[in-house]
C-alpha cells in the first residue's frame, strides 16, 4: 500500500497533480491526512469514526476507498463511514466475508450500505451472506449480470492475462476515464487520479482480480428476490452508458419492494456529476424511519 505521508511520495503527488486546480488537489491531500487508512488482516479501510449510525460505503471498480474522497465528507456529517479498499481477492464471497470481518473487528452492529457499480454487485452478495449486519441498502448504478455478461468477462480475462502489465494498466486508465466521464471542471483531476492509481496503487494482478470477481458474480452467485426484503433504494441514471436499460431492469426486478430514483443526464457516476442531488436523495432515504 502506498504511504501517502511519505515525503518521496509527496514529490510524486505534486508532479502528478500539477495541472489540477489547487482546490481539488488540496482537497484530496487534506482528506488523506485527515483519514489515514486503518489496516486489518490484509485489508485497508477508511473509518471516519464518529456518527450515531454507521454507513458502509462500497466503492466501484477503482477499488480504492479514497476514490470517494469528495463524497465521504458529505456523509461524515451524519454517519460514521467505513469505506474499504479491495485487496486482490478473486471471488465476491471472499470480498464479502472480508468486509464482514472488518465490521466485527470494529465492534459494529447493523450498518447501512451505499454501494455503486462494482461495489453494488459486491453489496448484493454481502447482503445475502451477512444480512444480519444490514439495516438499509442503497444500490447505485449497478447491475445483475447474466450469461452474456459472464462470457464478456471470460473474454476480457483471456485478453488481459497475456498482456504486459504496463499495457494493462494503461488500458484500464483510459477505460475508467471514459466510464467516469467527469464534468469538464473535474477532468484534469480524474486524469491525474487515474494516472496515480494505475501507476502506484492498482496493478495488473488487482485488475485481473476485478474481472475474476465479476465473472464469479455472473456465473456462481444465485440471486433471488426472496433473499432480501429490507429497506432498499435503487439509484439509476437514464443515460448510463455502462449498464443499459435491460441490465438496470434486472436490478429493479430483483428488488420489487425498493424505492427508486432516476437521475437525468448524470452518466454512470451521478455521485460525481450531480453530487448535491445525489446525496440529498441518499440521506433522505437513510434518515427516514423504517416502516
């Protein structure tokens, strides 16, 4: 794990983020200083430590908890936020059980879960394996996968495995920028963050583990609408280029009891592109009394 407080790393940070607006660059630096990661049994996680209720925040395919550095402060005024970074485990079961171990280590009871994209798929496994730990569930721009999805991930793995490591991380950097599709005023930040991420923090082995976990989810995890009927909110974007309407409809069908909110022209990352509305919707749902 990269030590963000190491002086030599700070030199690299300044170089990588040189073209990023000062306010955005310093917000990330301050966040890392305020919330240094905790370590437990091979896991790294952010813990904001205060709040009457606890929110488990599961990030997406960027894998690192501080990918949510701009969002966590918008939640930490109300919730104790636990946000794990994902070690290179290749099944959703292993990831899910590792997260449950963190919650037990912290002595936590029931938590709310907010999870997007890859994290939303992980959350669907977590809620089935550890439902006694879950109060409310928010699934954001995520998917229920099918046989076609499994085939795509098998093909992706066949392509990635023989590729040189640097080529794998360069391709990942380009793909993730397209998926995030940040607003123009955040584009320089995300270019720098992704460069840092795939140069120093996420390597080929970690990227392969992401695809292996997705394949595991697609072909090995049975999902039923009877598995979870607790309070649930589904968040979608009507122009999500990562998960089309057919894919999103499978999520809605799996959770027929869920509340539902659609963001318009927000892309795959409404937490970044429409941040104020997104977190107003999330907090309203999590703070309302359960029926």
